[in-house]
C-alpha cells in the first residue's frame, strides 16, 4: 500500500505561521466538505470504516493522533503530528484513528458531502470486497 503524504508550504513571517489549502492544487480534488474531530475521550478509536468513493486528506492541526490504514492485505500505523502534512486516504482503505493527544484536532477535507451510503462499516464486508 502506498502511503501518500502531502507537504503544505508554511508561509511564515515574524508574526507566526500560515498554511493555505487550495482545491485541485495542494488538495488533489474539489473540496466539498470540511470537518474536524476534537475532544476525544481517552483510549477511544474512531473511524473503523472505509469509503466507496470519497477521497479525503487528514491533517492534524493541533496535537497528534495515530491512523491505521488497511488495504485488505497490509496494515500500516501512521503518526500524524504536523500541521504542514496531509495524509491522503483514498476509497477502499480501511481507516481507524486512535491515540489522540488531549489537544488533538484532526481536520478532514473531503471530496464530497456526507453520505452514509458511501460507508462500509463492517470489516468483514470490506475484506470480501477488496479480496474478490
Ligand atoms: C472518516 C473519518 C476520518 C455527519 O452528520 N456529517 C459528517 O460530515 C460526518 C463526518 C459525520 N456525521 C455524523 C455521522 C455520525 O452520526 O456524525 C456522526 C459521527 O460520525 P462517524 O462515527 O462516522 O465519525 P468518525 O470519527 O468515526 O469518522 C469520521 C468520518 O465520518 C469518516 O468519513 O473517514 O472521520
């Protein structure tokens, strides 16, 4: 499985830092939705699903968290702890988020609006589809 990170340019000056995210430039799709995940309780795991069509870029804009990516053959754990790095998560990659630091804010840019029918939330169903 290829892990795709996107490095964002930090536009810093003596006042501080700034990062701009632009659709079809630094983000490789039209951005239809932005959401962020925060105030996670200790020890919880989120995600535990894959998408059929949705493309997403995950950015840890505060603190850190870990992401498990699974393509049905290989599983990889990634630490996301940098505002200037995005993790591209493509369709049919099972993903889980865990080990959130208390100050973690995980921002997600998504290629489409929220649609529950785009989710596969059963790991068994996911494995059946990707190993066909
Ligand atoms: C993903 C990972 C990285 C909405 O109503 N609108 C939204 O845009 C989203 C993202 C969620 N919801 C509702 C659906 C559920 O009733 O919010 C509730 C929690 O969603 P979920 O359990 O899917 O949240 P996570 O953190 O497990 O997963 C989220 C995204 O849903 C998912 O697409 O890839 O973050």
